[in-house]
C-alpha cells in the first residue's frame, strides 16, 4: 500500500470531522483548560522575592532554579527576564513557597 501524502491525510481527517459532526462517527477526545502564560517578573519583584520571601543569595537562588548566578544577576538588573520554565517555576514558588523547602530538604 502506498504511503498517503500529507494533503490526503488532511483531507481524510476533515472527512472524519464532518462524519463526527453529522453523528456518523464517534471520536475520542478530551477538553482541557490550559493555564495562561506565566506572569512576567520585574527586576524589583525577583530581587524582593529572593531576599524577603526566600532569604537566599543570588547563588543559592540560581542553584534552586538550575540557572547560573549571572542569569539571576541579569534578571535583577533588568537586562533579561525569566522566561519559559523559569517563569513558571517562579510562579509556582510564589504561590507556594513551601515547595522550595521540599526541593532543598
């Protein structure tokens, strides 16, 4: 049997969707609500969180987040901002600072 082209796969998929909409075919699926992007962190907020909430040095904070100390320094000086996984991790730590204790215990 010849391999289907991408175009043919798309057409076949659309036919399946139409059959489902018309009640001719039952399809499995699930609906999940995904969280919005992690909030942005300002230089001031990062430094305040690190010092006042976590009581950590830049080096300790960097180790916790698995980044280099110059990265934390750049965040706190406003040269860069945490993005991706680092921003999401900071969000989780902000919501539940006890997570930090669980990681370093």
